[in-house]
C-alpha cells in the first residue's frame, strides 16, 4: 500500500487543483490532502482565503481521487503530518520545487509541473477587475 500526501490552500477551486490531485493520486494507492487553515494562510499571505477552511475541506473531500483530508495548521509540522499519515511520497506543484527536499529522509518527494495559465490569484484578479 503506497500512501501519497500533498498540501495546498485550494481556494476558489479550479482545474489546476483537479489536475494536481489526479496526478498525485497516480503515484500510489491512497491520496491524503492537507488543506491549509485560514489562520495559516493569513500568517503566510496576510490575507484570508475567499472560501472558509470548512468549505475548502468539503470540496476536497468530494474529489474521487482523494482518500483523506485534514487541516494543515502549520508549515513546520510537515514532517509530523508525513509521519502521522504514514505517507511514502510527498507530491507538490513545481512552484514549490526544492522547498520540501528537507523531508527526503522520511519519504520520496516529487514536484509536478503546474497546469499553465490558471491560478486562484489570477481568477480573483479577473473577477475583481471585471476583465474577461
Ligand atoms: N497547482 C497546479 N497548477 C495550477 C495551480 C495550482 O498544479 N495552475 C497546484 C499547486 O502547485 C499546489 C496545489 O495546486 O501543489 C495547490 O495550490 P494553491 O496554492 O492552493 O493554488 P494556486 O492556484 O496556485 O493559488 P494561488 O494563486 O493563491 O497561489
């Protein structure tokens, strides 16, 4: 049984999120997703996500490639989450390339290319500006 873990905010859910979850799931038998808490997002970016953590979790739980979802409260806890969920592989988008190499003693780390031309930030900007 190979367990894959990934982390993210997954705010304003979009196809780039589906694609990374779909591809991450293919690396093992079970995909576990850490959804970053509202507080963690505020501490990282000085702003809260548009969707609450409860709603973001609910959306991720409905994805058919996802086995289990939990709230990621702190970036420093990555290793503990990896241990707690007995993950064999950590998958992240390549915007994080190299940033999680420090967990390589605990599990394999894979960075996957992002889906081009879509991000939560850009969707929010387009909607706010009224641009098409
Ligand atoms: N992701 C992806 N392709 C995209 C957007 C996101 O593969 N076009 C991946 C990220 O690399 C990450 C996961 O989806 O592993 C969650 O990313 P998140 O930061 O929540 O989404 P973004 O759209 O990148 O959000 P933001 O613009 O706020 O950074």
